[in-house]
C-alpha cells in the first residue's frame, strides 16, 4: 500500500508542478505583453519628441535666417545710402567744376 500512496503523491505533485508551470507561463506571457506595450509606448513617445524637436529647430532656423536676411538688408540699405550721399556730393562738385569751365 505504501507504493500506491507514493504513486498518488507523485501524481499529485506532478499535477501541482504542471499547474505551477502553466501559471508561470501565463505570468511570463503577460509580462512579455506588458513589456512590448511599454516598449511601443516609449518608441511612440520618442518619435513624437523627435518630430517636435525637428519642428522646433526648423522654426528656429527659419527665424535665424529671417533675422540674418533683415540684418543684411539693413546693412545694404545703409551702405547704399552712404554711397548715394557720397555720390551726390561728388556730383554737385563735378557739376560746379563743369559749370566753371563752361560759363565765363
């Protein structure tokens, strides 16, 4: 009889271990699914952050380009005004010199 009790005990132990193994597999599958979902969430978040930063840097670059263009335009206008002022002075002097030569 002792052998029969040992067989029943071993069979019961085998069922317990099989049940624990099944529970462990389900737990592992659930944790794996959670990890995959978390990885996907992190990846989406990173992609959104990259897009946000790209848009932000693009706006900053465009603003800097506009600032540089405006500064170059102001400098060019200032230089053009200097040249015009200098040319007007020289033109007036040239006209006076020509008039002095032509008119008695």
